[in-house]
């Protein structure tokens, strides 16, 4: 287990970090977050309060993450009638540089979010998101394309 925190970071002491967590320079993480590594967070990242980040998550530089966001890389296969939550599985999440994730959004395992994307508050992202788009809804869909 190791943690590497870059220079000039502001991380609230109430943030829980377990496993390998790597944080770039000038990153801010507000209170109540839980990061379970391996997790890599870039430089100049802002993470608001009570974020939940599971293993195999990579966050690029200059990403902003709103409060109560969930980045959930683990789930279960669908099991039998007797127990629908079958064997556990895990798939990585990758978030491109410059992305903004709104409050309460959920991103599930296996998703790649392109650079410069905007994820609307409350969205549930279940498929890859291209660069420079706004997505929203449940499940999230492209709302419009942004200038690059």
C-alpha cells in the first residue's frame, strides 16, 4: 500500500485513502471522500466533498468533480434465480483531461470519458463518452457537442 501526493495539494484530513493512490500537483480534495486504490489522479484536479472512487480509476489533469459523485468500477455478473448478484467483476474507469462531472453523477466500470466532456448532475454513465460533448440523463446520452 502506498500513497503519493504531489506538491501544493489541499486534501482534507477526513478523506480516506486505501491502497495505491497517486495524486498529481495542485490537486484539491474536499472532505468525506473515499478513494480505494489503485487510483491515479492528475494535476490541477478539483474534487468536491463526499466523492466515492473505486479501484482502477484514472482521472486526467484539470478535471473537476462535483459533490457526491460515484466512480464505481466493481459490480456482479447476473446470477441464478437463487442469487442474482453473481460473481464479482471489475472494469476500469478513465476520465479524460479537462472534464467536468456534475454533482451526484455515477460512472460505472468499463467507461472511458473523453477529454473536455461535461457530465450533467445526476447522470448515470454506462457507455463511453466522446471528447467535447455534454451528456446527461439516466442512462446518460449525448445532449450536444461542444467546441474543442
